[in-house]
C-alpha cells in the first residue's frame, strides 16, 4: 500500500479523534451547569416569570419618549424601577420608610 493511500485512510480517523477530543471536555464542562439548573428548576416553587412585564414595559416606553442622552441618564437614575422601591431616595423619606 502506498503512503498516500495509507494517509488517506487515516485522515477520517484523525478527524473523528479530533472531534472526540473536543466534544468530551465540552460535555464535562456543560454537565455540572445542566445538572445544577435542572435540580434548581425542579425544586423551585415560585419562579417569578413575567410578573414585572408591565412595569418594565412602562419604564421603557417612558424612557423612549425622553429626548437627549443626559435626560435619559437622569431619568434612568431617578425613575421608579419597580412598584416596591425607588432607586434613589431623598434624606427626608428615609425615616418614613
């Protein structure tokens, strides 16, 4: 058998070996994350999913209407981000809370 025929026969074996040498470590890296999140989501009872959709949508609509980068920055810092607390509170309101 000539050297070129022998080299041609060993190329697919090298490609399979190379793919396996990448796939196996990648699976070993991914398995802990998959196991962690599968256990977490199996035992998690109250996952808040889309409960703040209206608040986020309202905030983004207001932010889109503000003109200028500086005004958007100050609106972002001073706007109420959710219905429970304000990002920045004044000193007068701290004692009342």
